[in-house]
C-alpha cells in the first residue's frame, strides 16, 4: 500500500530530548587502531573522542549524543561517512582533513549556517535536516553531490545550487519557500520534494526533463500547470493545496501515483482525464468535494472510470 513520503514531516517539529547520564566511556575505550567502522550511537558523549590512533577509519557514527563541537578528526583522510545526527552542534567546522567524505549527516542540530564544507568536493549525500538554516549558501563547489536534504529549516528561497548538475534528489520540505526557481541547471534531478512551504504557483520545472517524483503537498497551489516537459513523472503529489480542477495531466503517460487529496476538486468530469494514463495504479482524492458530497457513490464511480487502479486512497482495489 502506497504512502505519501514526507521527507520533512510533522515529526521533525518535535524537540529532541538528549539523554542524561554519564558518558559511556566503555564504548570509547574499545576503539582499536585497525577499526574501519566506529559506532558510538547514544553513548551520551559530550565531546568527540580522540581517534588519532585509528589509521584507516571509513565510517564514524556519533548519532544521538550531546556533542557541541566537531573536532578530533585530524589525519582522518580515509573517512567517507560521518554522522553527527541529533547532537547539539551550533557550527559546522573541524572538517578540514576529511576531504574524502562522501556522506555527511548533521541533521537535528542547532547550526544556523551552511559553512566550512566547500572543500568536501567528493560529497555525494548531505543531510542537514532540522537545523536553523535560513539560507542556501556555500554549496556551489559540491559538484558531485547527488542528494541534498535541507528539510525543516528556515529557508526562504531556492538558490546557490545552480552548479550542482549531478544532483538527483533535492529535499526542501518544511521551510518558508515561496517560489519554485533557480532549478534550470539541475538537469539530472529525479526527485524534488518541497512539501509544507508557501508555494502558490506550479512553475520553474521546464528544464527538469528527468524528473520522476514530485512532492508538493501542503502548499497554496491553485492550478496544475507547466508540466509539459516533465513526461517522466511517475509520482505526483499535490495533496493539501487549493486545486479546483484536475487538468494538464493527460500527457503524463508514465504516472503511477497521483495524490490530489484535500483539495477543492468537485467536477466528476475531471476523473475522465485520468483514464488514458494506463500505468496509473494509485490515486488519492479523499476529502475533496467529490467525496464529501457523494460519500456513497464516490468510490464506485471512480473505480468504474479508472479500471487500471490497484489502490484508491488508503484502500486496495479488487481487480
């Protein structure tokens, strides 16, 4: 059964409580010189341990601690994956020597600025969920990045990513963005998730011809439009907007999932516009006037028209 992926859903708004108690120094004591993978998750650490004796470290996981500063990474040039998810960091720093990083996760911290990562040109994935970032900046040199996650911050504008031509997945949910813009150069983008923002117009996607998944729920969009070049779309989520009509969608022949729940669609004739989408399997239209004004006939009418469906709203169909 399909679920609408919310990259920066309501759970991101919850404040995380950090564990009390003494640091688990026993875990630190067991770090060996030949370790390539160190996992110190939930060890109640107040600072990053000294790991200068570790010679070939590739993965360092420090999730769910109380660390306030990135430090003690000198000489760790072999490090590829660093996770500081859920700590107390206020500044991105101390990464000068880890130039071979391909994955960096500083989600659920308190940093206000993207900084001191310009030299991490081998990065493939960067996670900065749930911080206090207000501007997309200092990202232009990360030309090899394929995934960028900036959900649940304070960003007001899409900017500073025009050089990221290898980007395939961009997550910007739960920010304060008002316009889809500055996306033209992201010609390899396959997934764009920008749910729970302040967007009122569907635009700026003309150059994204490889786009397969588009998530725009919980905005203020009034019209489905400007998708003429996005013919590879497979998932299109425009739920919880202000859509009054299903339109300009008949050409999306690769569409398998269409989410248009919690809008203002009232015309039964709009359902006919989905008939020619042979690959369409899942449709969400609940809590539109279509359902609210005809609860008894809603499901039967749609399934008689869209015989290709395997799921309507949260319920599987019988074929």
